[in-house]
C-alpha cells in the first residue's frame, strides 16, 4: 500500500510536511508516526519532510509496514465480503454478532473473523472498523486496511459526505410516506447503554425516512432511513419515540416471539475512495424480512 502524490505548481514553496498536511489530510499524529518510521520518500529516496518540494517531485508514503494485531484472537469465520481492494474491506455483518471483541465476545466478534482473513492474505495490520453497528443490527461494515484510510473515511463521516442508509421494519402504519425526525438524543440517566430523547441535554440528531411498504398482516412498515447525524441507537430511539418502535428491539420496543432479531439493516454506504477519488457505492439488500419474522 503506497500513496503517491505528484507535486503541482500550486504547491510552490510548500514543504513536504505541509503537502502531507494540507493536500493529503494526514493528521499530526499519523504524520509524526510515519516520519519516525522513515516511511516517506521523494523521488524514491528517503527525504527530510522539512524540505521544500519541487514541481514534479513524486512523494511516496509506504503504508506496508508491519503492525502488531495480536490483541485480537484470529477466529475462522465465513465472511460475506461485499467489496475489497488493496486499501479497504467491506463486509456484510450478520445480526447477533458484535463488531468489537469484549469479555462476552472475546473470540466471536466480526473483528476476530477479519483478523483471521487478514492472516490468510498475509496482511499484518490492525483491525480498524470505520463505521459501527449494534450487535443486533445487520449490514455493511467497512474496515480500513491502514491508519490513513481510517482517518480519511472518519473525516468523511464527520462532515456528512459519507452516506449511510438503513432498512428498518417498524411497528404500525404511518400517516405520511416520508418525514424528518429531528429530536436530540442523550444517554439515559443511570444507564451506560440506553439512550433517550432529551430536549435539554441531548445532542442534535436527525433521521430522514421514507416508508417503502406496509404489511397489513403484521401491522408493520418497511422504512428506509438516512442518517444525517450518527448518534448511538439513533434510529431505534427516534422511531420508538414517535410510536413506531423497531420490531425485535427488546430495549426500546416490545418483546415478540415472532421476531428472533432486531429488524434493522445497514443496506447502503457511499463514500469517496481516499486513494482513487472515485465514488464507492456498496449495496447489500435486506432479504430476510419474512424469513426472520417467522411468517
């Protein structure tokens, strides 16, 4: 994984360090790390990043360096890979599996499976999920294969240029086919997990939605959700508050033996590839609505 940049006329009188900061958006922390590890080259030669770059110079940053990822146990797992290139891995996470290892899921998280896959392709990199999904939510999860990609995609998520769409099966029938839920969310008092609508202390939280279909036999609606903000449990809290809780959600909804999982699926992500500068649009449809419900 080598990032190359050809110095342009508009880079006149800039140091290599300034080019990495301004044009490649490399953070101070990562920039210092790759400088310390001597991973930066100018015209194929090791360079001092304090030097002024000349027009036409080729700056190369080598991200192939070894990283210790032994903190995550390697576990064989049948990954559903949706997209992969030298820099990025995108997989479809099943419901019921967490992204990160924990005391309760030390060896059976999605990261454990990705660690095993990295071992098989001889990729010695830390496991870096870019987006987060609850354990009960299925769908698209992006893993960055190096720190630089993780930084770039995290910036896109912060400035809302990273598109995330979800499909949710929620209770009841809507009076309108689309809408915007703009309700502030905060952590619920005396809980480390649960969130709530809090008009005084909550953070701004916006969910756009479109109703795609109503199932009269189940009295539920299939809703497409687009997150404008990305608060913890945002979709679950928003729809529960307006009286359309997610089916299978035992935290914010009602228990039902008909649904063996929470009916929420991240089905589309769209972002700008940090290296190729092209749009990457990954779609993973939610095909198990009827099967999962037992109907």
